[in-house]
C-alpha cells in the first residue's frame, strides 16, 4: 500500500488532500476545526524556507553565468526581455483579478494573522530595496532587500574571478541542500492542505469553492491575453514577423509543457521548434532557451498576481499602490532564484505574500488547484522563452527567415 502511495504524483496527492479536507470540513465541522494545526505546521515549514532559499539560490544562479562577458550584448537583451515580459505578465494578472474580484464575498480573516504594511510612496518603496544592513534584512525576512543584495553578491562573485570560485561553490552546494529541504517540505503539502482546507470549509462553507473556480478563470484568461497580445505583439512589433506562424510553429512545445508542467522537461521540444520551425541559430537557442527555462516565468508571474489579489481580497486587506509595485518587483526578481525547484510556484507565491505582509495560509488554499494552474502557466512560460529567442535572433541576424516563413512553421 505504501509503495502504491509513493508512486502517486504529488499534485494528485495535494488535490486529494484538498477534496478530502473540504469534505471533512463540510460534513464533520468539529473534526475540521481540530485539524487546523496540520495546516499551521505546513505554513511554518514554508516560512522556514523563504529566506535561505531565495538568498542562496539567487546568489548561485547569478554567479553561475559564465558567459557574462563574452555574450554581454546578447545576455543584456535576453535578460531585459525576460524581466520586462514577466513584469507585464504580473501586471495583467493583477488587473484581471482586480476587476473580476475572485476573493470577494468570503472572509478568511480569522484563518491567519494579517499584517498588511502601511502604505508608502513608490519612491520610498524603490529606495527601500537597497538594504543598509544585509544581516538585518535576512533576520527580518525583508524579501526585496534580500533579492537585491543576493544579485549584487552574485555579480561580484563572478567579477572576482578565481578568488570568487570558492564562494560560488559554497552557494552552489548550499542551493542543492535547500532544494532537498524544499522537496521534503513540499512532500508534506497534501497533509497541510488537508488540514487547512478542513478548517476553511468547516468555518466558511462552500463560498471558498466558488472563489477557487474564479481564481482558475482569472489565471487562464490572463494567460490567454498575455500570449495573444504581449507575446504575439512582441513577435509582430519587435521582430516584425508573423505571430500566426510563430504560434503554429511552437504548438508542439506548448502541448508538452501543458501536459508535463515542466519548462526544463520541455526544453528539447522547445529547442527543436525554435531551430527547425523558426530558423533560429543553435548558438542563440542554446543560450536563450536554457536561461529562459531557469528565470523566465511569464505564466507563473500571472499566477502570482491573481493569487496575491485573491488572498488580499479574501483576507480583507486593502493593498496600496506601493504594495502593487512591491508585488510586481518581488515576483519578477524572485523568478531568478526559484525557477526550476520543486514547488516553485508555491514558493514564489509565499515570497510575494511575505513581501506585502499577506498571510501565508493563502498558499495552502491555492495549493489544491496548483496543478490546474501549473498546466497553463508552464505553457505560457515556454511560449515566452520561444518569443525571446526569436526576437534576439532577429536582432543579431541569427535567424533564417526562409525557414520561418516557410510552410514548415505554418
């Protein structure tokens, strides 16, 4: 029996935990109320990961960019496109959630302690990113300051050359240890989700179910808008190529991404589509696509925006303009450190919620539908990778336009 359970995919276990938790809470209210500690334990474990995970993985990721000097021009273009695309994506997610209001009509304020931050100006928010004391930022979980310091440290490790290699090796090893710890914590997710959802359904009834359906609708709608207008618009406006041919040429990679929910696992298919269907040179594809699988998370950024607004609405928190800016900055920069790790979407969401003082109990509520959301957001991530590779290749004259315009991509 235990061997059979181990073979079940984690997302299925989490989904079962969600359903069982809802059933237990609705049918056995007193039992559901007593199961809250399971959810609290899971939330505490997530909190335990945030600071060391984002710091060490981001330093490791930045310091491992060996082609920084020789591919500076291509690297700058690629990073700029990825970061701008993610910032636009999360903005779309925030706007869709703001108008649809998926968390309106329920009140989860009693589930977690809400510590929303007092509104501050956008200028002060940007200035506050630069930490005065890195150790204090780490101790107090100041997420944006940690991200900024980690990026600077990672760059300086690379610039230090040979003398910086021992430090880079340390953070690389530290990252692997944190990946393993994250894997262990995420493995506990089905039980944490079961406990918290039993408590939620016992306390608030079926309203939560309707709100989760709204979350799914918001994420899928925002993803479709982003793919058609932003990614398609990037191909038409920046590369001056046919968006229709682009979408037809990348459809197999999108299908694999949608079913496997893995950008890294889809990388061979994405590379084949980009080089064979679009005529992008292999050197460009070999640099841009693996980097994209590591840091580009357009779909996940949309997910962060929708879920953050949903949780804020459900917990009765009014977010200020500076909070919105913080969410956009945190989601965009945190992608560099958390992409490719187990449960990356949930870990990123916990970082975003922490950055604006929203309760992490919202993570466990979202976890039950995470697989459904992961399918569309991974397909969007892969599409974004392909778009950037085409734009960069076109700007560097490293694309065969005859192949792109041929029937092969149409």
